[in-house]
C-alpha cells in the first residue's frame, strides 16, 4: 500500500467526513433563518476552503475581475475531479447554485444541506430516453427561472461527467439556461485538480490548481435555436484557455 493511499485513508477521509458533517449541520441551522439559500452558500464556501486545506491544494485564480458584483451568470467549466466543485466554490465570490446528481441528495448531512441551499437535483436513473429528455428540460427550465427570478448564478459542467483530462464534447444545458434566463455564460478552465484526485480513485495528493475565468459571453436576445452555436463558443473559449496555459507551462 502506497504512502499516498495510506494517508488518504487514515487522515484525509476522516477529516473530509468530519468537516462535511460539521459544516452541513451549521448549514441546515442557518437555513432555518434564511430561506433564500444565501447563508447556506456562505457555509458551503467555508466548507470548500476547509477541503482545499485538507487536500493540500494551492489554488491560483486568474480573471476574477471580469465578474461584476451582484450580477447573475451561468458558469460553465471543464470537469476533471471530485474537487472541481470545492475549488470553484472557494474561488468564485458569487452566489451560485449547481446541478447535481439526485443520488447526492440522499447522502446524510450533505444531501439535506444541498436541498436547503437550493441546489437542483438531476434524476439520471430512468432508462426511458423520452422520460430523460423531458426531465432534463424541466430541470434546465427550473435552473433558468432561479437565475432570472432569484438573481443568483448557476454552475454547470457541460461535459456531463469527469474526464481523463481531454476536453470532451459539451452538452447544451448551460446554453439553454443562459438563453432562457438572459444571463451571460462565463467559461471556466480548470487545471491541476485531476492530479490531486483523479476519477475513480480514493488517493489524494497535494498540488497546485489553476482556475481561469474567461470573458462573459452574452446570451441576451438569443433563442433556443442558437444554443448549439453558443455551446460551441463556450467550448472553444475553454479549450483556448487550457491551450494557453499548456503553452505557458512548456516555455
């Protein structure tokens, strides 16, 4: 058994479980006095910062000045690791919610926190394609209403799942939410999270993470017929940021 795996089992996992239980309890308590989900989101940001300390992840953020305070956005990011969400939570000073697998809402403490904070469950288990399509439309429409009516942002991983580091094709959900809500899409490019915790492994290694914030892409005035083009534009922006970082590291 490697030292990294032993450390993950004996140190990292218990600390993650403890911090999650404590912060979820505080989150639920705070939600009793705040039905907007804003207080639980602040607790979630504190929890995310704790996780980054536990994971020994040092995060560098670029382009955060491109975001305007009190504006709503649809954040679209590449997806490499379980710790992508904590990195973005800890780094982006905006009130945002995210779409998450429905199964996560069944986890003790964490699931209750997510419900109270206003995160949106996404059912993935129904084998019938027509039902999955209708469910997806309802979920995306609910997210768009939340962005438009509650003046909060939303985080989406358009690849749909964690990858091996190669940027995959994007699903059109982020573009749908942006077009229906009128909020700009902000491309986010992550590097380094997979090296800290790769998919399908329990081993955690410390390391450096870079989060790059791209220029917001306006969606105001677009129709759903434009969602394919908008999706392609977001993917191109993220790919360009990742390529720029790769070239800079090579020099």
